[in-house]
C-alpha cells in the first residue's frame, strides 16, 4: 500500500520526550575502517528527530540487512549532464572500492540511479518512486532546486538525504528538515569567505562589485547570500545581472564599470562569462566564483580569458606538487584508475561525497542499534571527519544543533598554463 508522504512529521520541541534514543553512535575513540573515523555524541543526537512522526516508524528503525540501497536522482540528461557525469566517475569509483574491499562486513552498497534531467518536478517523482517502490535506505540528489522539491517527502518518510550536491540555506534548518544533510558548503559561510578574499585582494572595501547570477536555484542562492555578505562588509554592489546570455551580462557589467565580478555560476556554465568579458574588452580587476564552479574542463576550454579566476577550494588537487607523497591522494588515485577526469575537482567532489556516505554508514553500523535509517541520520548529524581528499586542516563537521559541513577554504586561482586552480594563501576556518 503506498505510504502518504504528505503526513505531518516535524517534531515540536515539547514532543521530544518520545524521541528515539540512539546512544553510542559516535566513534570518537575509533579510527573506523576503510573510510576513517568520525566523532559525535549519540545522546546529543537523540534530541533532534522523532521517529513516531514518520509515515512508517518501524521502517526508520528497522535493521538494514543485506545490501545497503542508496537512491540517487540526478541529471543524466539535460543541461548539466556533462559535469554530472564527471562527478559520477568519482562517486562510482569510491563506492566500487568500498564494495571490492568487502563492504560493511559483507554488506555492499547498491546505488539505484534515476534521471531527472535537472528538473525538480522529475526529481520529486523519482524520489517518491525510490521510496515507495525501490525501498531505498538513503537518498542523494544533485541541485538545490531538487533538494527543495524532495525535502518534504523524504523528511515525511524519514529516509535520510545524505550529502546531495546542493547548498540551499532553507534546508540547513535542522528543526524543520532533520533528515536533510547537504554536501556543498553553506552559501552564507562560503560567500562570507569570498567577500573576505575580495577585501584582502583589493586592499579594503573601496571598490564596486557586479554580480552575474545564474537563474537556477543554486545560482540565486549564491547570489543572494553574496549580496548580504558584501553589504554587511560595506562593499557597494553596482549591478546584478542574469548570466543567461554571457555576452549581454558582460556588456551590462562593463557599462556599470565595476571593479570586481562575482559570478554565481552553475558548473558547466561558469567560464563562459570570462570569455565574453574578454571578447568585449572588459577586464575587471578580479573575478570570483563559488566552489561549485571548479570544473577544470570548461576553464581549459576558455583558454587565456579564464586566467586568474578565483574560487574557494576545500579539496586536494591530485596533480599539485607534493601530491605524489600524500597518502590521501594516493588512495584516491588508486581507486580512480585511468579515468580521464581524475584531476578534475568535480570528479574529486563525487569521490568525497561517496566517502562521506561510507564514513556515515560505518559510524551508524557501530552504534548500539546497528545500521538503520535512523542511525545513519544520527551519524550524519554527529560527524567530525577528515576525508583523505580534504585539504589539510579541513574536515566535515556536524552536530545535532549545527551543520557546519566543510570547515574551511583556501583560495584557488586558475592558471591557464597549468590548467588547474592553483592553491593560494592559507586555509581559513569558517565554522
């Protein structure tokens, strides 16, 4: 019988007495296996969700035996299918390596993928199907609009959405969306870092900024958060234009005579503005972008006009000097094999997403309850984990009260000669 995914599920503060107790879900004194260790307080984690409000409370706490089924709605076709495929090379390689090593005491991860063509309504339909018919244990998706379309359903059903490629501030609200744990850095924290870097590069706040905003949910989220961070810092925003037509956007920004450009682009569409600005002879002093724009292939294709484009980094670059002696990078390279995009940050991001998922599954399995949907959520909300491909000093941090996610950034400056984002300056903590 189909479940009613629209059932009210949010637990009021006064109802916490009937909350599921999930003690012992941390592994603060254990290094874990394969993916490494996390830490957190199981007793703390018991206070932020109530399985009695799930559409099927028994399913939320049932022991997961046999395969661990992950449902993934993502754009295998449509406007961002290319970058998504590059991301999936890393995701699939990490899952495959885990399974090849025996999985979780013989339990393997099965990923069920459904194409949503980057359409939120299709993602929603996919998730209903994945929950009701495929009986998945957890979910992943790609895009902030997709998270917005599916969050109500997956929270009602108490199926954790773990580390989707998204950064929608609304769904960082743990009280309202406890079962939604996003992967990409929170837009408010990342854009504050971007403003800090702009200020340092420009020697103060006496400059003007033009924003070129992608019109997807992700692009708008980054643009809105950057606007607030810039205004809070006392920086003048002289123009905000859509990036739908890069030439039109470049022309408008040039007419506004801005000193700096912030392009809240979408992966696969980020470098085109640099090309258009160069074509019309507009050379701002600095161009900055969100971390999600780190798709090397499009900047390589852009050539010299992309030189100097700057964005936040939080992952290691496999082809950077010294990487051959880095154990984390070597683990990544060994698992990736001969994938062509092995050095692309988008591929690395896919690998890290899967690595976080594995670390969460392992931490949940070590709890007193063993591996359940609820214990996976508790682990995801009680994690302090340094993925092998995070920059030194960067970790993933979450508590039942706060999802910090990525704990810090380092500036990456595009070098056309090296065909990579070259790390610059120190890693700065943002948590």
